[in-house]
C-alpha cells in the first residue's frame, strides 16, 4: 500500500508521532536515574487516569501478562469467582483456573452479568472476584462499581481488568473498590503494544499469595519500584517505557476529562450511524450494562459477508475488527481508542456505508449524515 | 550530558541507528501478513545463530521471561538439576524451584561447575538439566557441550540459557543436545530489550508439562506461530519485533563467523589489557571453563573503590558494569556485545587506565598498549 492503513480496531491503535519517535533513543542503563525518572513520570501521570492513589507497577508484557500477574500474585490458591460475558472475561477466568478454585459465571457474550450468582458465590466464601470492565469482544461496558461494592461487602479482593477503558473512559479504581486494576499500553493510552500497568491496594498486599510466578510477581516489582531510582526486577522493555511516558504526557496535555469526553463523542457518533443504518448493537444494554465508549459493535444483517465488507474497507485504507471466536463472521467492531477523532470517525463511517452499498446490501438510512449531525 | 553515554555493559548495549529507527513505524495489526513476515524473518535469521533447526518462538518479555517459559513449559512437576556458578544460574535455579523438585548444584561464582555431582543427580533420576552458557555475573563461559552430552546420556531434557552468548559466541544448540535454548534481545543481537527467543526440540515437545503458565506457555506460542501468517497467542510488542528483525538482518549482513570472530577479538583485547595491568580475571579458567568472549571481568585490587573508578569513567562518557550481589564493589566488567568494535574497546581500556591513575592506584603495566598491540 502506498500509505499506512488507518487502524480503527479495539487496539492496537495509531500512535502520535512523538510517541513513536521516543523509541529511537539510544540504549540506556535501566538501573539509572534516567530510567527511574521515566518510570516515575509514567506512574505519576497514570494514577489519576486509573482513579487511584495506590501503588502502580509497569510490567514488560501485554495486557494478558498484567492479568496473570494480578491472578498469580493475589489469587493463587484462593477461591475465585470470574464474571464472563466475552472473550477477555473468559481469558481472565481461564488464567484464574490455573491458579485457584474458580467458578466461572458465564453469560452470553454481550449480555448482562449474573450478579445474583456472584452474590451466591461470595456468600459461599469466594475470596477473589475478577471482572473485565470494558469487554471489547462484545463491545460492552460492565458495571465495575456495582461488582466492586459486592466484593467489598463480602470482603473479597476485586481484580479489575480495565485494559481497554483506562485513558478513554471513566475509571475510578479506588472509589469502586478495585484492589488490582490493569491497563494495556496499546489501547486508549495510544502507546505501543508490550506494556501493562497494574495498580495494587494495601488490602491486596496484605493478602499476597505464596509461590507466585517469577517474571510476573508483583511483589518483586514493588520492591524494585520502591527503590530510588525506581527500577524493575528484570530488564524492562526500555523503548516502550519511553514511548508510554510520552503518551502519558499527551494525555495530561489534553486533559483527562477532555479525552474521555472525546471518546464518548466518537463512540456516540458511531452508534448514531448504526442506528440510522438499522443495525443491531452487539451488547444488550440495561441499567447496569452499557455500550462501550471505546469500541462499538454491530451484528451483520443476514446475508452480509464479513470478509467482503471489511476487505473492501481495508482496500480503501481503513481496517476495523470483525468478531472473535463465537462472534467470528457475525459482527464487526469499530474502535475509537486513543487519538481517534472526528476525521477518522467520519471517514470510517463513510467507508462502511460505501462498502455495504458496494456489497449490494441496502442499509435502512444514512448513517454518515447521522454521524455528522451527532458530531456537529 | 551533552551526548549519549557509551554503554560497555553486558547488556543493554548500543543499537545501530537502523534498528532504533525501525521502531518508529505506525502501529500495524499483529494478526496480519505484515507482522507474520516480520516474525518469520526473525526466526529464519536466528536459527543459524542458535545452531538449530528446531522450532523457534519469540516472546514479548525479557530473558527471564524466556527462562520461565522454558521451565514452566517443560520442567514443571519434574526432577530438575540446576548448575550454578553465578547470578543467572541461580535465577534459573530459583525459577526451577517454583516449578519442580530442584537440586541446585552451587559452585563459587566464577568457579568450575560440579559435573560429578551432576552425573550423580542424573543417575538418581533427574529429568531436566539447566545451565547458563555465558554467565555474565562472573564473566565465565560454561561447558554447554559437555553438560549436553551428560544430559543426553541419561535421557534428561537440557535447558540452555544462552541469553548472552548467542550472536556473539559459538552456540550449537542442536549439536550440543540443547532441547530448549534461550536468547535475549538486548545482548549480542544488539536489539532493544524486551524480547526473548526460544528454540524447542521435538524431544522437548514430546515431554511437555501440564498446567503450564498462561502468558509464557510455549505450546500456545507454537500453535500461533504454526499458523499462516505466523502469529503470537497474545498481543506482541510489535516495535521490538521490527527492531529485532533489522538487528538480525545486520547479523546476516556481517556474517555470523565474522561477528563471532569480532567478539573474540574485542574480549581478547580487554583480557590483554587486564594482564598488562596485573589484574586478576574473575573466572577460574580450566580445560572446560573459559573466560567469556562477550564480557570480561576483573577483580579490583585491594583498596580500589568501585564507585570511584566507574564514576570517573562515566563522567568521561563510558559506562561499564560493577559486580552484582556478592560481587558488588569487588569486580568490574567490560562488555563487548553486539556492535562494539575497536574504537569503543580502545576508548574504554584507555578510560579505565586513566581512571585508575586518577584514583591514585598504580597499575602494573600499560594495558592500553597491550590492547592496541593485540588488535593490530
């Protein structure tokens, strides 16, 4: 292709030029003030984005590494209850099963979580609750605050995967009672893939598991981070730290409120387009469960081929996501994470509309106008 | 500082400009031919550097992650024997203890390994042997071939940490009977920190452990890598893959033989300087154990302060390593990994000589001339 593809996926996402350029720096010693200052800057700027004053640790690994670090460090050998209504909740449940006695409370993907069953498990002595806040596989925003309240009521630890909401939607880790909260670098933070940041409450430290994994041991990470300069227990992926620091600086510059409002506006425009098109949203919305504000999913109408639609859009230079696993071929998902703004959203909505038309499918109405109206 | 510090440590190491610049690429979908081709290029170029025709998998994590992936995937629940004569052998032993019943055969750091005790453990049914080939903490090169022979004789799996030798010294994973072999990106490959590549023999796959860790499960990594395009099971650190591909291309361009010869020449020059200075090498060399060819360690003479020497050299713009843990303050180590060549070695040797003089310590002879003579 004569130019780069515009990624409109629920991660990875386009990165600002200054973030990419931060990685070109010559290698530095990671046991140095220079690296420690970088780590400290990341932690300082990310804490308000998490809504936390707890400890924060950055791991050289993907969001999944962050999930396993949380489970392996704090849930090993315990009774765990995992709420599942999509692929990433399922993954958190599968990791939990490796480390403790786990009840997976599975709803249909994109449907409401079973909070009654959760209450039952907590009454029966569950010690840890896991939840994915923003479940991208079904484009649904789960009720973290309510789950946190229940966990706290029964004195269970609450592990909150906010990998794809932090930096793009409201997360109040401390106010919601989240003891361990996770973000991934390549989602709403608009940094390169390869880092996970994890916040940890004192309550969690007081209940540290024994025989934790080695590379993903958060206790070791804390010990190194508590030093001066801040360090990591093993060699960190330095270029990714440098890029994440710059991405965090840009978040601070934009202002968290502005950034979240922008994400809401962009996802709102995509939902407005979908409504005009007459397409069904993937998530089943109710008073507690909302449509995600960082990725929007629609079911394909009967007879519309995923490969045709997404293939034609990709040829135009815009790539968005299909469905994963059981949703493969059945849904498409448009991400608006990170630095995505009006031009990219308008272009994407237009491309979708053009490609449906090209594929011979008549959409109900004019989604492009609806999106433009919404954004005006 | 008005310019970047020259890193003469046993990793991280200076990176070529094209390697650093490879990371500035805009984000791409990692489930794509573009990423798969990058992964395939890395594997194709690294196989001869490992001396292997086995499967090769790249993990988004440090060398330690590679160690834990090897142990967690193939040694979990087994009888393990860990050879230790330095910090990294010890780390491999500590990881082994988390996963299986482990006998750590500890020698003094930098001293010969106890191969008689190894034989005994193998006779007593040890199923896995772990070894660090190039133990940087004591600047010693351990007898991988002999250990491999013993492991094979008793039908044990052989896990070889060649994190700091591959790309800078001869490694023949297949000929030596290494079933799982590990390299780190930020050592002799001169790529950024944050990736580990691991080769795996069919013999190892046939003895896969159960209940492996999630993020570092090599079976999952193989399943994804076997696809077309090649993929990773979870989101990879894409910029680091792009940089590693370029670093591998440069190794191919230089030629592996040339590159190894250069590493031998550079470490030889540092050893020649040390001999002229009258300093003692850290490793106890014998017919099986050699001085490392990628990092050279010397004991400080009585009364010479580590902080003073390394501090003064750092002020001149050159940073090399002190001792770790029990060697702290007692030794210094000059790395020559990756792209280090004559100019950097000469400058470093000169700086050391000047700083000893400045600190008021009279070295026996002229190490600078000895290094120049050696390289002439």
